[in-house]
C-alpha cells in the first residue's frame, strides 16, 4: 500500500522544518538508502509504518541525473525568489517545475515503497502568496492539477509579530518583496507582519475548504515540546480515512500496530540502524587501492633512497600541504621525535604543549628529557596564546600545538606569541590534514609540523610526515630517520654535519614502500576525499542546527576550515535529562556503536612519564604535579565524536547516525 503524504503548512518562520524533522522517524537519506537495499522481507517491510522527513528542498540522491538537474533548478529557484528583476511568470513556472521534479524523483518513489512522508510545506503557502500578488485561483489550478498534493495537511498558526521578533533575519521574499510594499530598504518588521498575516488568512481559507487540522504555536515553546504536542495529530493524519474492507485485514492490523513510536531502543523500541561492523573503515579498500599496492609489491618492498615511491609520496605530500619540504617517517610519533631532536632543544630546556591531546604530541620530548609544561584548552579543546602564556618560564624554548579533532588553533596570535618570546613553533597536525586558519594552510605556520598518517584523514596505515620550509630542518630530519644512502645522496656535502650522513644520528625510522604507495593513492584522491567529508560535515551541521542537546564543535568558517579527521560534537548537559555518557550509551543502543566519548585523548598532564625527566629511566615512578585545567575539563566532559565518512557506500551510516542523534536528542531534551 502506498504511504501517506503529510504536509505541514504555515507562514514563513513558524518552524515547519524543525518540527517536521523532529516529528519524523528517519530522514530522507536513510529512507532512500533503504530503498536501494531491500532486506530479506522486501522493501514493503522496511517502509511499513515509518515516517520520513522530506525537505521541500530535498534533491534526489537515488539518481545522479535527476540530482544534477534538480541542483541546477534549485540554485535558480531559491535565488529567483529574491531577484526583483525576474518576472512573476518566470518565478511561477520555475516553482511548478521544481515541485513536479521533486514529486517524481523524491516523494513519489518513497510513497510507492510504502513510506509515510512529512514535508516542511508544499505548494499552499506559495499559492497563498501568489493570490496576494494578483494571481487568480484558475491561474493556480494549472499548477495544482499537475503536482501531487498532500493527502493531509496540518496548518501551523502563530502570531507574525512574535515570529519576527524571535528570528529577525528574513529574506526579502519573506518580507513581502513581491507584494509591492515599495523599495527593498522599506522591507522590515511592518511589511513582514502585514504580508504574513495576509498570507495566513489565505491559508486559513484553504484550511476551511479542505478540512485541514490546525494548531496554534507558541514561538517561545521549545521545538521538542511542540513536536511532542503535535505528534498525536500527525499520527491521526497518517491513518487513512477509509480503511479498505475485509480482504487485506491482516495487513492492516499489522500496519496499525507497527505505527512507529520514538521509543528508544534502550527502552525496548526499534533500533535506528542495524548495519555490519565496523561502521567506519579507512582507507576504503577499493579496486584502485588494491592495484596500487599490488603494483608496488612487484616494484620494490624496501627503498634505500627517495628515487622511488618514497620520493613520490613526499613530493605529493609537500604539494598537498603547500610546504617546501616533506620527510616521511615510520609513524607520526617518530616524526614528532625527529622534531624533538632537531629543534635545537637541550636537556634543561622546556616546551609548552597542550594538556588535552593524544599523548604522542608530547611523549617524545619527555623521552628526550625535555621538560613538558602543559597549557589549558579553549572551547574547541585547543591551546591559545593566553593559555600558553600562563605556563611560560625562562626555560621554555619551544611550543607544540595540536589542532584538536580538526579545528585549527588560533594561529595568528600563537605565531605572534612565539615571535615575541623567541620560541620555536611546532605543529602537530595529525587531526588537521585539510585544515586552514584564516586562509592559510595548517602545517605552514611554524618551523616544522608533523602529520600522522596512521588512521587519519590521509593515511598510509602506519606512518608520519614532517613538513618544513627550512632546508636545515629538512636535512637534520633526514639524518634523524634516513641514514646512509639517502643522506649521502641528498645532504649538501659542504654542510658541517655531512660526515654524519653515513651513520645518521644512529636510528632509522623509514615508512614502508607499501605504506607510501597507499599514501600516493590517497593524495591522488585528496580532492575527492575532501569534497565528500566536507559534504558530510555540512549535512551534520544542517541536521543538528536546531538540536538543543548536541551541536557540532566546529570553528566558524570565517576563522578556519575544518581538518576533516572526525566530527566532534558538544553535548549541552543543561538541556538534557541524561548525562553525556548516558547519551552516548543510548546512541550505541540504537545501533550507532561508533558514537564515542574518547578515552585515550584526554588530559595527559598528570601522566607519570612527564614528571620524570631522566631519559635513561623514564619509567621510574614518581608523583606527577597536579595542575588545574578547567578548560580541558569542560571540553573533555562534554565532548562526543563520531566518524566523518567520506567514501562510496557510506550513505546509510551518514544518515543513520544523524537520525540516531536526532532521535535520542528528542527523547532526552528538556
Ligand atoms: C595519531 C596521533 C599521533 C601519533 O601518530 P602515530 O602515527 O600514531 O604515531 C600524534 N598526535 C596526534 C594528535 C595524533 O592524533
């Protein structure tokens, strides 16, 4: 049986989108993904009793061709509304084309599969506005007859003045631009109230004519509370008015009892997702990746210099970051150890490091007997010039920062701080491969930077890369990790340390050729990886926009671009009836098992390794100094992370996790 098509209607700004999203069980993306993968029970079983939120602006994700067409159409459409020079007729035909395409490629297939659908507004508001612009009902019938109209409508009514006061930023089309109120700069609260009130009157006429349900909204009531209040009305609208007689009795009964509730899986409800583990696999092992490794397997398994794949990987990495030099290592940790040894630090010197980071940012310095002094975190978990300054002593010679979870640190003030105190600046960019700060690429601010290529956004399996603009640092990094043939070939014979080219500094820390081959493949696809991960990030930002319980912990775009390692979320305990850890457990019970409160990345300042500074006995127990890190505590106690997917076939995960976060949030919001 086809599903029921429900629309929320109402004037601009009443909250149709937020409410529809909260009232639904799953998003369009999850539903579309389920269409593509029927279970043993068939598609009907998957769809039965499930209410899907479909945005009025939803673009088809099931057909590339339809999606491309609709993307162009939507770009024109959502801008034409604000372009006074386009004729009304143009705008109207564009709207008609949009809704026709939307019906055929988005709404129709889901209804046919048996999903119920709720949209955040359909054609009625548009009609109500056109009537104010002089169009007549016979004009509109031309569109009306061609577009699938909802089976049931719920009209939301709210005081236009209160709606305006709550949100204030409205587009010209919403302020009445097409309703001849005068010049653009005369549009404001007054025109909004007048225009929306008249629109509401027309909607009311439709409501009476078609027997719609109506509901009064209080703009000050929190969305989750309103959603709970409206849920019974929506449940009623989803029940077909005239049940078919006898024949399908069994089926109907099942349909009725399966009407979805938002009961949490932890309390006996249906899980949001049931997908094979692990949910996040990186790198995606594609045919091309297999080919790249296979090719390298036959080419060489160990290189003594950079004439082969090691050199290709380093050159590609340097280009990727926009740094003059890149030197590869066996791990991010060994590359950080190289920085510790070649930055000019000596025993007795100190370095400032984040208290909140993965410990390998700082452990190599401790290993070398350097005193590590820990700095507190800001609201993104990052150090700032101010938190570093608090820990400055005369012994401090260097600073290492970590761009936590992909958010860039405030680098201009940190560069300034290091310059003012003559400190070597090092960056741990292991979370921040794609990040920038105010337009400058992360990894290019300091004297040296390290990117781990372990399970990070660009990966080689195990590995790490040191990047620098300094020729001296480059050669010393080679001496540290790449002795003999490579050093003899690449180090300037006139350098005073050239005699060490043969033995290096005593150690070897090379990446494997197979790892480098994986890295070259990853970097070749970097643009694609970035595009996909940024799209996922944007999806979550949009999907969690009205969520009072969790929000993406992402630096504003004007400040920096996210590094795309994982998606960090900030939990707001005041708005929830459960703790952060309970929230995580509820999400995991829904099947989103990789919603995570990280364990090994935390305040490391009390680790005994950092209290003992004898490089020959770092394991000797001692009492670490206890320091107060209020910023770290606040950040770490409210932080949740989820994978940031970016490969083909990840759609069910992306959508399922978003639905899980929404469902659990609605259930625990207060
Ligand atoms: C992963 C990571 C490291 C260590 O890199 P490995 O390649 O695993 O040795 C260092 N710092 C941070 C912040 C990391 O996330």
